C-alpha cells in the first residue's frame, strides 16, 4: 500500500485571478502548499496535478513533481482521477487530496486523517471538520457545514445552516461543524467516480455528496484547525500575517 498526496491546481480562478502563482514572501501560493504538505510523515510521495505549464515549472523549481492534466477537468477530484491514471497507482493505494489554496492546513491533521483510513476498514473516505465558533459563519454559504452520526460518519454536507435551528437560536455549545477541504480516499472510490450519479452535487456544488449518495462512508475527524483558504486579497494579507508571526 502506497500513500500518495495529490494537490490539484488549476491556473484559472474566479475570485483571485491566477492565485496559484501569486508570490507571497518570495514563493508562489502553490509552492507554500507543497512545502507544507512535505511536513506530513505518512505521505510517501506528493504530486501537483495541474493544467498549466507555469504551475508545473514553479513546482519543479522547488524540487517537486507535477502531472499535467486536462483543462476540461470540472473539479479537483476529476483532476486527481486523471492524475492517478497517469501515475498508474495500485488498487490498494491511498490517495490524499490536499487543497491547492490551503497553505496552513496542519500536517499533523493530514497524518491523522491518513491514520484513520489505515485503521478503519469500514470507511471509504476520511475528511476533516472544525467546530463553528463564530455566529456569522453559520449562515455563510461559502462555509460548508457537515452533520455526523454518533459513530463519526458524515450524514450530509451543505452550504445551508445544518442542523437548522427551528427557533433561530444557536450557541457555541451546539454541535455545529464546518468542513475542511481535505480528503483521504481509497483508490477504488476514485476509480468509480465517473460511474457514480448524484442528485444533490450540482445543487449544492459539493462533490462529496456524490460519494454519500452512492452508499460510501465518509469518516469525519473533528479537530480545531487554524487553516484558511486563500480566495481573496484579504486572505493573502492574513496569510502574510501568519508567516510573519512564525518568524518571531
């Protein structure tokens, strides 16, 4: 069994043009993500799956490996599916989907997700979630929420506020979780990706619903995380602030 990390990275982005190549403290965003992922202890090899030669060159310049994929890929998961075909992975390999715009995702949490996959034969996918602490996040559609069963498996993901409070009242004591975009897959799930059908994926614009609808089990690890996704100029400023604080 091999444990392979793949970072899907396309050049075009809507909110922050060509964000993968934006330089922050001397390194492109995709370099920051790649270097951070190298700190994981359980991942043996890490690749960047991209549709652009500029991203490929940036990764190779910092000593990484890139796999060229089609510009027609509609999602990060599709890009990973194409990459694993080119890499010719074994059927029992584990694939870790590391988001290309989260340079602060804690490596020990990625390792924890991988370890959970190794130890739980009942799950097909492992992901992360953090408690919602800010009330303004509850109704923010850009923040994906997840509800889980008593044994830690995902019941549903949504951009809506779930669980929904009939009385319109929430407190920090309520079990409200926001999803973190990390996935650890058994390769067989990715092999079946294009055969799976979904009624809800296109409505919510959430790929993980395709997995749930087809009877697969997604284990959710609940852990505090300080990771931030880089989608706006404000996010870049916040990331720079974190990097500056780490040097002190």
